[in-house]
C-alpha cells in the first residue's frame, strides 16, 4: 500500500458552499485556514447551487426541440456566473481572462444546445456533456477567487484526472488510472505549494465527458483523497455534519459526532442525501478519515467518519429515508420453489441495469423495491412471462442504522411500536446487521421520522451525539 500523505487534505465544497460570491469568499477563507495550519489543500467544487438542475432542464428543452427555452435557461446561467465573477475579482487582467473563459464555455454550451434541438434527441452522452458545464464553470471562478485572495491556486480540468468507463450518467471510475493521473497532474502542483482546484462530478472516458451520477462531487473528493492517499477528506456542506435524521424534516435532529465507515455507507445508500453512497469506498480502502463539515459554521467540529468509532449507548446513530420507490410483487405459486426461479427474476432486473434496494420472499412470492421508473414497464412485461406481477409506486424506505443494534433483542418491537399508526409493508434487517429497514407509503415518511426520532433520540449518548446543541433549542420552547 502507498505511504499516506498526511499533509494533504482534500476539501470538497457542495453547491451551497459556492452558490454566490459571499459563499465563495467563505470557502476561500476556510481553505486559507488549512494553508495557515501548514496543510496542503486540494479543492473539489460542485456546480453553484441549482445550476445542475437548470442545465438538465436546458438539455431536456433542447431535446424536445424547444431551442429558445433552452437558450434562455443558458442565458440566465451566463448572467449569474458573470455577475459572481465580477463581484469576486477586481484585478483587471484576471477579470478579463475569467470573463473570456466564461463566455467561451457558454458559447460552446449554446452551440451544443442548438445541435441537440436540431436533431431533437438527447442521448445520455450529450446530457453528460451539457451538465458538465456546471462544474467546469464553478471551478474556474473559484480558482480565480482564490487567486484574488492571494492564494496560490491552480485550475485542474477534472476530466484529465477522473478517468471512468463510458456508462454515461453514472460512470464508474478507473481507480488505478485516476491514481496515475493525479500523480502526474496534481501532485506536482501540491509539491510546488499550489492549491489545485477542480470540479467534482465530471470525468472522462477516452476524452469524452462523463459524470459520476447526481451528488457525485463527494465521490470525486473521495477518489482524489484515496488516489493520493491524503491524510483527510473533508465534505463541506450546509449542515453541521451527519445528523440523527434529515434536519429539514425533523428540526430537532442532532449532530452525530462520530460514525463508522460502514454506518455512513448504509445511511448514504438508504437515502441520507448528505453523502453520495460511493464516497466512503476509496476512503475505507486506505483508512482515510472523512469529515462532514458546515461551510456556514466552520467552527463546528462536524462529523468524523472512521474505521473504529467508540461504542454508543443508543442503539441507532441515524435514520434515513429514501422516497420515490416502487414495490414489485412477483407471485408464482407453482414455480417459486423450482430450481432457478429467483435467478431468472434477478436476471431480468440485471438485464435492465435496475438496482434492487430490498427483497422479501414468502412461500409463493417475492417482493422487491426499485427506484427506477423508466425500466419498469419493460421489466414487468418480461417478468409476466414467468409469474403474476403487480407494482405500486409512491413508496419510501426508512432505514435505521447503528453498529450497536448487533445482538440487542427486542429492538424491532421498539421500532414498530413507535410507529404503530403507520402502515408498514416490507421489513428487512440487512446482512450487515447494522441496519433495520422497512417500506411505508411516501406520505407517511415525515410522521414516521418524527415518531422514530422522538423515541430513539430522547436520551442520546453524549459521547456520540452533540447534545449541547439541543439546550438552546429547548430553551426556546
Ligand atoms: P451539498 O450540495 O453540499 O452536496 P446536499 O444537499 O447534497 O449538499 O446534502 C446536504 C443536505 O442533506 C442537508 O441540507 C440535509 O437537508 C440533507 N440530509 C438528509 N439527511 C441528512 C442527515 N442524516 N444528516 C445531515 N443532512 C442530511
Ligand atoms: N452538481 C452535481 C449535482 O448537483 C454534483 C454534486 O453537486 O455533487 O448532482
Ligand atoms: Mg451532495
């Protein structure tokens, strides 16, 4: 295994941390703080907030021949980026070169949108190209803003280092190739005392632009940290860290001070938006601690994700919810026990590249949950050849995660009695034994999270949860 480079810290800033000039200045001062500590930061940025959604909307408009709508969306983005640049950069040469760069990117984007609307078809490959402009633009603006703050920044086009396969929309990274490219293009800059800045989310395959899937900038951060064997990976976002549940639904959610790689991976996979599910893998491979931190409250110590967190007196660390799922019931009274039946069922999902979140079986049926809508009609048509199939949408998965549920008896009784008013469909305790998950109707999610949170976090273990943050909140009541 490579030698750790403990002085390198990979700092990933999400969309809200670069949403406007004020946020970018906050980001600059956080990075400058790491430099002052003698660390070598490598910065990965998302697109400015909402830009990815707008680019996808522009691509979709172009794909249905609505050329003017697409160009109008691009125009609003051009103005926003130019205004942010002008607020951040006063050095005339630097500003002129930045403005030229931004105009050049938008001219290229507009040509692309015109091309898509001329053919009236949006392929996944073209969609990745359109959506990549968000990170391409934010990264050049942030690089210039850092230089303006007297930081020795250097822009890296992420597509030269994040090398992937050609699975457009959700490309898989080629980690050995990434490691080699980082060593060639990024490490020399670090050694010169520069702060490399690159866009997250985007990569390339044989020179063609790809993306790592929505929320993929976290993954870029982890790939860079893993590839260079950094001392730490920091994910800077708009909340104080990983919380006991989504604070937008349960405002009393508490910060989790420390959590294991395994717990964080389960939470991310089962819907906690704060981390991209693949983020943990490169960090685990080299045992690099990952921190989740708040760029609006940089003093807060955030959440530390490590291999060996201390034991926790509370059974669960956090509760995640994943919405927009569909349950498919496959009933085959005669065939289920027949050799190879389950294999043929799973082969159908596999063939359509459709990931299954949860499975439960009975003597005559198997139920699975999936989050893909597009492939459903084709999958069900194929399954109907071997079984009776019905599906139901608008479902949600609730997942409670905690290493310390291992071996606790009666825990599921406590879970279900606290939400006895909610209709529960499928139940599963993962093979990892650190999660308990079940399906409910989407409309019951908020209520279920509130009830579960009240029940399991009434008396939180102060070594693991930030209970002090709760005091002022209770004073207000
Ligand atoms: P970024 O743009 O920085 O990547 P995201 O919007 O992807 O940020 O993720 C941060 C958001 O994740 C938070 O604002 C919060 O609403 C949501 N979230 C969901 N579950 C959790 C959780 N368990 N802990 C913290 N945040 C969560
Ligand atoms: N900008 C991309 C998205 O919104 C990637 C990211 O922010 O992580 O999905
Ligand atoms: Mg994110």
